[in-house]
């Protein structure tokens, strides 16, 4: 996970303070305690990918300040979310993607945990009152990957979907992925396929469907990148807003933890996440609305600040309508760019696409 570490970490005063308190905890006598309660409690989903992401994040903190490593400064709390509990229905039918964070944020608001680690694409655009996105980590590959069943193989590198025969069944619970594929291949059939990465791959191997799609970032973090048969270019399959980015939420009034996390904030991840989440917020889309958002910082002139390039997509679930547009500007204007592009897409999309959101 070294790729997730900033190249020149700076130890914040808050991080030094936590380290000092962790050391003092080893020496404290009866009746004495440190000001902040240790260990710091981190909330996470219990899926293999969520645990890999959370543990990599904690390793990053201890990498910046090695004394934390053996001081018991952190404690992992696995929280079972509604999104994990209900596997036989689409997220859109049970309340939306915020269900992967609902119980975690309840624990954060109640003070049962101190901060929480998420896949940013699973976070709702409007966080519960009193909670903030304190930190975004370096983005992993944001692209989607097509995973083929045992009876299929790539036939034409220039046409990724040519590996799918007419009428092939794609296991997929994402309306964003479904709409974009149907726009190109209206003959395809889609069946519900949910669960963690390994569960989906096992179901595919058991021929419950002909192919499925997964985020390449998750495969890479799990050491399973070789399972990606076909990596889809973002111009063909626009990723979900926040895909490949890990975000950390805390209580808004916890100034000390927010300062600590600022030490490992990735500038590029924050800029692109801000643009993508502003796009999503303007569109006010739910899991029923196929929406894609993908931003990159692209060098324009050597030695000067890169330009932020944001692509946004809105579609009808059956693929019969698809609108894709892009906007560029300064990274400092990320929120404004996302807002403007979202407004443009909403204005020129049929009203029925957003009904029921």
C-alpha cells in the first residue's frame, strides 16, 4: 500500500501529541490518565476490502510517527451496516448507498468511535449534522473492470464488450454501470449480483451470470488485480464519483483529530473528490439515477499548476438516454466546476430521470 502514502509526510503537532500521550499511557500510575482517551477508536465495515483499507490507513499514521505502532494507540471497531446485511435487493430499493455508512456514522455521532474509514463512493453527499469529511487519501485506479465468466474470453481489444455474446447476462447491481453498457449494447441482460468482491467472483465462477463488473481499485487493494479481464477506459465507462478514494470522517468539533488527519491529506484526492461530490450534489441523484463523475489533475505547462478536468454523466437506467459532458479549470475552483457541470447536465436531461430521487 506504499502507493497510498504522500511522498514527503509532515508530522502535525496533533500527531506528535497523540504519540506522546500513547507513550505516557505506558507509564501512567493508578489514578492518573492522559487527557484524550486512548486508544483512538476507528469504525469500519467488516468486509475484506474495508478492513484492508482501514488497516492501510492506520499503518500510514504509524508510518508517520513510529512510536504509535506499539503503543496501542488505535482500536478497530467493525460495524455491520444495513447495506451489508441486505444482499437480496438493490441499494436503490432499500434506501440508497448511504446505508453503507448509516450505522457507522451513528456510532461516530454517539461517541462510540472517534473516526471512521470509508470508500468515498459509498458516502452520501450530505453527511449527518456534526460530521465532516476530514481526510481523503491518494486515489487508487478509478476505472471499472469487466470480469468474464469461465466460458468467455476477450476477442477484440478495441471493443471491450465484444467478449460478451448477444444476450449475455451481466451480474450487476449498479445502475450507473448498467445504463452505460446498455447504451452501447442494448441486447445485454442484467441480473442482481451483490456481496463482497470474492463473493461476486465465486458466483461468476459458478455460472450465475456470464460476466460482472468491479472497481479496479478494490481488486488492486485486495491483491487480485489479475482477476480484471478487461479494464474499461473512463471514456467508455465513467466511474462513480469518489471511486478509488478512501475518505475519513470525524466529528466536526474534534479539532485535534482533524488536525492530525490533515497531515496525511492528499491534495489531488481532495481536489478531484470535491469536484465529483459537488457534481453529485447538484444532480441530487440517488442510487436510482445513473450518474458518473470522474476528475483528474492534468499537467498543462511544465512547472505550473495542473488543470482539473471533470467528466460528468447522466443516463436513463435502460440506456435509452445518455448525456456526457466535461469541464476544466483550476483545482482551487473544484467545487464550482462540479456545481456548474452538474447544473448543465440536469438542465439538459429529461425530468423523468430524476423523479423519485
